[in-house]
C-alpha cells in the first residue's frame, strides 16, 4: 500500500500554487521531474506520464500504429485493460493461456501467431516477470512489437533489467492498488525516440491516421 509524505505534499502544493495545471503550456515542471526520474529508475531514455495504466497501454498501441485489422496477443489471465486497450485502438485481442507462473505461456504463443499479428502484450502479473528471453526471440522471429504490461510490477526486474525496459514500450499504473499511487495515474517508457514522439501525439494519430 502506498504512503504519502512531505515530499509528495510539497510537489502537489507547487503545482497548485502555480495555478497552471496543464502541460500544454510547457509549465508541467513536476511532471517533467517525474518523467526524468522514472526513465532513470527504469533504465530507459524516455518516460511519458499519463492518466492511467489503461491510457499507457492505449497510447503505446497507437504509437506503434496498431489499429483495425491487426491482432495483438494477450494473456488469458490479467486485468481486463490489457485486452480492452487492444479493442480501444480497433484491433483484435488474441488470447493465449498462462502457465503455472500465471504469466503468458511462451510455448502457446507461436500457435496463435497469424499474418495479422502485430504485437504481444506480456503481463508481469503480481510483479512476477514473464519469460522475456523467449518472448523477445519470438518477436524477432516474427517481426512483432512488444508492449510490456508492467502495471503490477513497478520496480521489478528480469535478469538485471527493469520490467518495462525490455520490450519496445513498457507500461505502468499508479492507481489505488499499485505499489506507487497518484490516485489515478500511469506512465509509459521506451528507448525509441520516434515511438516516444508518436506517443506524445497519439490522440491526433487516433483521430487522423498515421503521421
Ligand atoms: C495488469 C494490469 N494492466 C493494466 C491495468 C490498468 O491500469 P489502470 O487501472 O491504471 O488503468 C491494471 C490495473 O489494475 C493492471 O493490473
């Protein structure tokens, strides 16, 4: 369960006192601080603060250009947002069973890959890492994108790498039940500058098509 202290209270006070709550005016210095610190913590070049883990998943898929006609592989056991994010961009979630670790079974993934498959969303459920070596191998073999759902895994790691930093994009949730909470909130991380830029303008992408 999260704790809130002086530092958090001061940061919120700074924002309220500025009377400018919107990053659109380039005034979002507290969010900038958070993004710099989060990227450094997870070990990626870029982090983008968002309103929820669901928003992070949708934004990631939109940044990757995934949309109608595409299939995205998701595990059969997860929070519903993993699959509903795929539906939100107009793509089809394809369910793959989990194994005894309760994360997606890498042996089952290959059977569900079709010519329409564009991405896999491995979910590090309960902070338990997916078998990222095998998932990344499949991604390479079939030219698929990986969006890690690390919404339940803030700060976890796999073979020395932070969860969320291994695939193309990693997503996090800061809701009430999570390790870090901002009330509601989320973030995505990536090492890819173009994906970061596309994530920043994902709404215009969703409205008007590829940039
Ligand atoms: C695995 C997983 N993915 C995505 C989400 C969505 O996060 P949020 O509730 O911040 O939208 C959650 C939240 O419960 C989650 O547990």
